[in-house]
């Protein structure tokens, strides 16, 4: 089950963190993985690396066309590129607000739109957007991040509705804190201890657990899963 042999997958944010782990796992399941990021290096598991600024429409179009030129098609898109800018809502600057929305929400839409056109034409595909528990609950000092991730859920449902008849499924994965290198640095403190205590499972998520959820949604076995949010949060949002 969950074999991806013969599939071409484009993963954004592939240079590090969740995106890098997703790229490795998809490749291990047989996919040809094109890794895209602002950073110059992507994991060795990627068949090709592509530089992209997901907030720039021209950069996105160039990236998608480059992947198609090299690999012939795109069967799976994973929108993993994202940023976070923390500040109280009374203090956050407009630049940080706009940057967060531009990368997390607009960037995911631009990639989905550019790839989705080809998927609709070819009669099938899988799009998986990385949302967050922040799409469902308010988090202190995360006003821009929460807004961007809630927007991803609205976008996901609409794309699923419009593109489902063409065989394209669009879903989202919503993790709790993920223990990437950046995640460990940000949450290895009393604030992290307090947040962990709020999670019924009693811990944060590992990158491979998020990659496993993405792999399922990318597979043929998930063909009837469309417009869904798969929460990997240890039960945090059930409260």
C-alpha cells in the first residue's frame, strides 16, 4: 500500500524541516521527487532541485514549467514552504503580516493554481497543503500565522470542490509543533513544556509522522479523500 512508483512529486520547502522529510519519504515510496525552495540545496533523495520564491507568480510558473520539462508531468504537489513571524496582535508590523500571508497562503495558492491546471488537463493528481493546528485554534502571538493557515483550509476546500470532478484531490495536513531543527530550537523552553502539557498525547510530533500523513494523501489509497484536514496534533484541537 501507499506505493508511489511512477509518480512525479513536487515538494516546496524541500531544503529543510518538514519539506525535506516529506521529500525523502515520497522518494522512498518510489516517487520521482522535484524539490523546490529558496535555499540552493535540497535532499539527495530529490531527483532534481528547483529554486522558487512561492510568493512570486513568475518564479512559481518558471519552477512548475521546469519540473514538467524535466520529468514530463506533476502527479503530486506538496505545499510545505512556510514561515512564521511572532508578535502580539497589537504590535505586529504590516510587513510581517503581509510576508506571512504572501508566503504561507498566497504562495500555496500560486503553486496549487499553476500545478492544478496541468492536473485538471491530465485528469488526475494529488495536492497536499501543509496547514496547522493554528488553522483551528487561536495561538498567542500567532495572529498572522493563524490567519494564513485558516486561509489555507478555505482554499483547500474550494479547490477540492472545483477540481474533484477532474480526478484531482486537494487535502491538508495540520500538525502540532513538529520537532524539526527549528521546532526544537523554538520550543525547547518553559513555553514548550507548557504547550506539550496541553496535548493529550503528551508530546510534539516528529517530522516522519507528518511525512507519513502526506504520503497517505498522495497515494491511490486516498482517492476518495478530498477537501479534508488530517490533523496530526496528538488531540490538541479536540479540547
